[in-house]
């Protein structure tokens, strides 16, 4: 391994992975989750939209924290919405890595872990996500294929993708 690969692998190995229902999240976890979503989706992407959409309370949340024991920083996050009366698919959303933890393969690791968990807990249930269009190849590597045309949402091209 080259030096950057070792550093990335070492950094990934040091992360604290937490998979929780909303009711099991602490106040600090909710605060850091919403803060990271605001930083990435509203500020960095210059996209004004209502992130608090009422879906978090019924979702499962994957929070990945950095190794600092005194004040761990949120490194990555995603949420998983389970099938309901309106939608038979499991939906992955709000996928993000924070600036300090980009470039170490965290997005890949989060998707791998979440897909393994989802398929173990809810086998055979299709999984869908609403991807930014420029990330089609990234999600395609995990078996997702486009199921819609590219369309604009909040000023950013998106596409629905699905994996069986």
C-alpha cells in the first residue's frame, strides 16, 4: 500500500459506526446529524431547502464518528426509510461525508455497510435512492440502476436509482 492508502485505511479503521433508530439517538447525535446535513446540503451545495421533512423519526440512521474521544466529529451519515403504505421500497437518503473525512473511501464503506445491514434485515426488499446525477457511476458500482430521467431538484440534477 502507498502512504495515502495506508492513511485512508487507518482512518477508516478508527471510525466509530453507529446504526440507530431515531428514538435511540441522543440529543448530541441529532444535533450533529442535522448540523452536518445543513453544512453539506445547504451551505456547501448552496441549496436552500427544508431538510427537516418529518421522515427522520421513522428512519434508521447510520452515523459515523471520527476517533476523537473528547469531541468526536461526525464523519459520515445516511438515513434509511423503511417500506410503508405509500412506498414498498427501502429508501436510502441524505448520504454525506463531511469535509474533514473525504477522500478516504468513507462513502464506499458506508454504502457497503448499510446495504449489508438492509439486505440482512429485510431480504428481497428493493432499495431505491435519489442520487445527484453526477454520482450515477458511484451508486452503479453497488448495483443501482437509473429508474427515472434526470431531473432537477432544488437546482441540482438528480435521478432515481434502484437495486433489487
